[in-house]
C-alpha cells in the first residue's frame, strides 16, 4: 500500500466515523440560542439606520484599539 492509498483509506475511515457520530446526534436536543436584549436592540438600531450603525461600530472598534 503506497502513501496515496493509505491516505485515501484513512480519509474514508474518518469520514465514516464523522457520519456515524452525526447520525447519533438528535438535533432536537440541542438548546436554541437566544440573542440578548442588548444584541436585539443593536440589530433594531442597525435595521432602522444602517449607515449610522456602521459609523458607530467603526468608532467603537477604533476606541477599543487604544
């Protein structure tokens, strides 16, 4: 068995392992993430005036770098 055949066999083995794990996961048991009230307010502000929001974000990023 050369290196390419070995790589292909390992790749198949790993993909099979991942596939089995994914089938075992019940996605209904995964808790749903909910955005914080602050995040919701930021999104509302951005949707109301995207240009103002982008300037504010740029200003905050610049201030945080100092």
